[in-house]
C-alpha cells in the first residue's frame, strides 16, 4: 500500500518527512506532540505515543523483565564490555515488549521506545537516596560506563535507533530529595566544569538521543529553562542535536516553587523558548494560551516539534515493521535463561570483597553447620533497588546460599533483627543457633524502602535520602551480640550507597558489599562466598568512617567530597576491592618523563598473580597533580582496564596518557596546563594509605614533568 503523505514514506530522508508532517499539523495538534503522552492525530494516521519509559537496570515498571544489578552495582564491575552487554539485553527486551504491545493495540506508558536512562549525576554525597541509580562519584568512570550503556541501548544500525537513551538529570543534581523542586545549586565554575558536566559532555558527543533537565535551579536558572546549560553549553559548545525533556512536573516548578514565572502559560513558553522540547507532565497544554498572549510563536514551537519527530522517525515509529530491525524479536527473550545468566555474571562481578581475615572466604561447601541471619537475607527489596522490573523468580541471598550447599547440609535462617525499628523485647532464638553454627553469615544493610526517590522510599525519614549513613542502630546492636557467640562471622552488606560501618568491619571476619544484585543476586553472592567466582568488584564510591566526616548535604561545593577532595581518610577508598588471590604490581615504566604540549606518554607496568586462584583485576591509573595548584584534586582517575590474570601468571598493562590527562581546571572552569611534576600511580585503588592498610597491593608509581 503506497503512503498517503510524504512523511509516511520510509524511503525519504528523515528531514523531509519531518517537515512534511510539521506542515500538516494544527497548533493544537503540535502542542499535543510536545507532552509525554501524545494523543493520536487520526486524520493523518499518526498514532498515539507515550514517551515515558524506564530502563535503569532492566526494562522498568512494565511487568516482567530481567532485573539486572542496580546501576551502582554495574559501576562496581568497572567493566565496559559487560555494561554494554547488559544494555544490549535490556534493549532486546524493550523492543520485544514494545512490538508485542503494539500487536495488541497498546501504546501506553512504559510500552514505548524512549527510555529515560542512564542517570549520570555524580554521587557526590552518600546520603542521596537516588545515588544507587548512578555510576558513582567519579566523572571519568561515570562517563566511560555511561557511554557503554547508551551504545548498548541505542544499537549501531546506521538508519534506526534501537531505543532512544537519555542522559539525566542535567545538571548539578544529587539531593536533597525533599528540596529538589526548589533548591538552587550554586557550584563554583571549577566544580561545574570539573565534576558536574564532563559525563554529560561525553554522552552527548557519543550520540545520546535525549537529555533530561533536572528539577532544581543551577546558578539561578531552572534547569529546564537554562540559557547557560541548554543554550550556551549543551546546544552551543557541545553541538547537541537531539531532544531535551523535562523531569516530570519540573515545568510546573517554575511558577509553583522557583517563582521564575507567574503561571503555567509563562512557564511553558519559557521552557520551549529556552530549548526544553518535551514536557513530562501537562503544563505544555498552556502553550496555546501562551501563543495567544504573545509569549511564544508557533514557529518557536515548531523547533521543538522537529526535534521530537526526528527521534520518532529514527525509532521507526512511522515505518512498516519489516523495515525496522528488532521488530521480530520474540517475547521469549524477556527474562530468558540467557539474560538471567548474564544478570548472575554481572551481579557476581559487582561484589566487592572489603575484608577477608585469615582467608576465611571462600567458605567450604561442606560446612557442617551454617546460620544465615539478617533483615536483608530473604528480602526481595534488597535485590531490586529502585526503577526495577519484576520477574517470577527473584533469588534471595538466603536461597542462593541454600542452593549452593550439598543437600541435607544443616542450614538455618533467622531474621535476627528488624531492618530499622527497635528490637522487640523478649527472647531472640538467633543467639543459640549462632553459637552452634560453624559459620554465621549476617546479611544486613539497606533495601529500597530506606533509600530511593522522593515518594518511593516509604521508610526513609527524608524523602528517600538518609540522614545518617551508619548501619541502622538496631542492626549494629544485633551484630555486636551475634559476634559474641559466633565462631566465624561473615558480613554481607546490601544497599545502593556507602554504609559507614567501621565497628562492623572490625567485628566481622570478612565483609562483602553486594549492592542491589538483581533477580539472580542470591546465586551470584553464593558464587562468590563459596569460591565459584573470585571477587573482582571495586568501590565506585568512597565510604567515610562516619556521617560527621561529610560536608553539609546542601552544599554543592566539592571540597571535602569524594576521593578527589576529601581530607579525611575513609573507611573504604574509591576503587578498593580485594580478591581471593595475592597480586603484585611491578615497577612503572614511562617512555618519557617530560611531556610537551600535544604529546602523550605511554605508561606500562606488570601485574603478577602470586596466588593459586585466577582472578580479574581492575587496574587503575591516576594522575596526581601538583598540590600547589589552587584547589587541586588529590588524585584524578585517568584510565582503567579489567585484566584477567591466571594463577601464577603475569600480565602486561599499558595506558596512553595525553597531555590533556594532566590538565587541571582553574577557578573559571577552564582546563589549563599546570607546569611541574605530576605523579602517575597505577594500582588497585585510589592513592592513599587506607587502601594499603586494608590489604591492597603496593601500586606502581612514577612522575612526569609538564613544561
């Protein structure tokens, strides 16, 4: 059947199709296309479409899907290829679910192909409940893994997008949740360009289709109507060609909370004129009135409409199914054995071994008597995190441990204590069971009721955030008591953020951090505990000793934050994580020790596995700038490789560092050459004494003179 209009002809260039459709729409119809819930235009056979879809760590909120580890857990893998593979499977499921829904005439929310993922905000403060959705505290790590997520989601077809990814929340946004609709983040120019913007720039230059604006103001302007962020930086300096979407309800915040406009019509007009193309919400209904009041012209609305229609055409939403790759993906890929196997592998790679006294781990599978305790041992929420899908089999940590042991092994489970509320008076039968056990595995920490998004984390006292980052008191009290009667105590920590558990670290014989590990989380954790997998996860965040070590939550200055600027030695450093073997770094070799402008240096070392267990090691390269430079970071991650090292083997490791790797940001946010001697460190965690005190191998160190 031949198309009735040029925009329906898939053989025409996208630009021509867009212009044809724009020319046929009325003002009211155009406005309808600028809100996340697009009504159908029946007279032109333009179908309805809902832009709101989620895929944080699997297709979210759309029924059955593979639940991969939460993003902070994926970050802990430090594995670019793995993140892209996970994103590819997510987009497979997204396409299969979308086309199956279309076959039933369904075009509603969470059934489309535009996914508001990834969240690349910087996890600057562990109190922020949504930090679990991010790739951690470092801009370079966030950018590297975020780009892989985008590539896996969007695919590599030259004509069509597999799905449209979205970099969010632009910009300078990471709590407090309760104030996100009204606060004004005012970072220094140095912090803005050094910390908050680099990951967004990298994803834009890598081709991300969409950017979502944050709720808050940045430097006085609402992020969804910021001439600086959207006009000067995003579309100006970076050349972004895709569409910009508001966070949900953010345009209403202009007049309701930020008080930068007087009403909905003025807010809608300001947002569109500043470059916010799509309104998650319904404020853009006021655009018709705004045109009548002279606040905006129809031609200005057309600019945003063209960007949105371009995304739709690139997704193939107007084309016959047989012209679009992935349209025949069967629904059977959803939560399939292959995808679950990947979820298990990803979760196992995300586990971070933080302590292992006397090599208590891995545990023998022939353990005589084992006790599993703790409020997150059999807790589905401790697998999920937020923005999750659902599937029929969610393997809890207790279930995974039970499956890993031979039949008839005496295993007991006791919750031991509540997650948050005070311990009830009376007898606790846990202690007798602990005394009889050879090993006690205490599974404790957080679940998605304690940390998450505003309105979603029902047990959070602060709208999804945590007021304190210590292990909840009732859990710490229980751990002290169970330690008194335990022969061996293994602490498994769940949650999506840093838990200040200094005393718990001292009490336990071994400590592992497992994040929110997803649908196969229990099996993955058991794989590590019983030695089927040597742990290779590394911390994507710094863990302080206590809440008091943190700066004021509302202060967006980076001083005192993250491995780059904190002055107080942490409990666990950024990049730290042990394995089941011993590793040794060889000396550092540089092909030059003086670097001229435009040149690069090759940095080499060796990594030797001196133990009996093969392992993967994340080799990290840091630049240490001269500390005489104003507000210089203590160290800057400049590269990383995940390297497989068989037992007894030596692997060669190499990094290419350009002159740009040694530049720093000045007070105006400009990258400048800092003359002098710059340290270069290759090791298994960020530089500092704490990593070595916890058992990290000595790093390879050298220096480069910058003219």
